């Protein structure tokens, strides 16, 4: 869409803000929707909700595919083997670092998403807390994603911007571990909002870095393999998503006591 680094940051920020709005709305309505669709059966509620979300998801993808137009014309080149592209990627140090950051980010994101509803249902004892939690983090999510652009312009370094957001996310998560909804609801929800603010900024930053890595790789090796690099990131995300869910399920199913299970769930979520 553009070769300008600043414009790419703006476009990615807009994408992240829109995504955060949609995600938080989904989080807010999910529990009531499951109850409405499932009536007396939570199993059916989850199934029907998943079907509805899946249809909306597919429709949005088709719409984006149809409406997205490339503005930058890249000369056609002959097909390059995967071996050559992998060799070029291994010489792209910023991309490797961004990929490692994406892996760590993925474990945090998908780990929390995989069991956060379970946490509120069985540890805190009330699934409706999830709706309240989602309402408390919607505004911080949007503001955090929007703040990436001004912070980046101030620092003029996307990597440093991502590092700051990631560091503050970690501190906020550690602080959040020492509170719960029942005993200190106000502090818990405030820290949840602060955590999501920094987390959303980092989420925006990590995706904004990849296009710059493509440019660096072309300068370093003379090979522009943006499609391969984006595909590799997407593959890593899918594999990580599945592996995190399987690991969490394995540990949950093999815990001996509810007390240990609750501690593990709380630690992984918070």
C-alpha cells in the first residue's frame, strides 16, 4: 500500500484500533450470547456462538480481500525456491528478532485467551465477571493501540517502542497477579485496563515491524520476499495457537487438586 515507513505505522495503527474495538465487543457479548443460544446447554451455546462468529469471520475476510487494492507496483520476478528464501531470511537479523518477539507475544496472547473464561468461571466463581472484565479493558485497548504511532514518532524506533510497551505490559501483569475480583475488584479491573493498554500498544508495534524487516532484507540480500516472510509469521501464529491450547488443556486435565489447578490458571491468565 505504501513504501513510506511512517505511513505504514499509521495504517497499522488504524488496523489495530479497529481490531481492538471488534475484539472487545465480541468479548462483552460472548457470555450472554452463549447463555441465550444454549438455553440449558452450555455445549450448544458454545457451538452456535462459534458458528455465528465463524460465518462473520469468513464474510469479513472475503470483504477485505475484495476491497484491498495494491497501490505499489512491484516488478514481477521469477519464482524463487524455498531454500533460497529461507537462506535470505536467516540473514535478516531484525526479522529473526521480530519472529522471536512474535513467539513470546503469542504465548502470552493465546495462553490468556485460551483459559480466561475458564478462570472467571471456575476460579472466581462467576462467568459474568468476564463480561465486566471485557468492558473495563475496551477503552484502554483502543487508546493503547492508538498510542503506538505518537510514541514511535517520539522515539523514531519501532523496536524500542515495542520493547517499552512489552516491558510495561509484563510489570502490569505481575502486579495483577496479587489481586482478584472478589477481594479487590476495583484494583483488579484498574490493573486489567492498564495491562491491556500496554499490551495493545505492543500488539500494534510487533505487526508494524514486519514490513520494515522486508525492506531491510531486500537491502541486505537483494531479495524481496515479503510474501514468504508474512506467510512464515502466519504459520508460526497458527502452530503456536494450537500448541498453547493443547499444553494448557493437558495440564488442566492432569492437575490433582482444584487448588493447584486454580493457581496454575490464575498465573497463566494474569
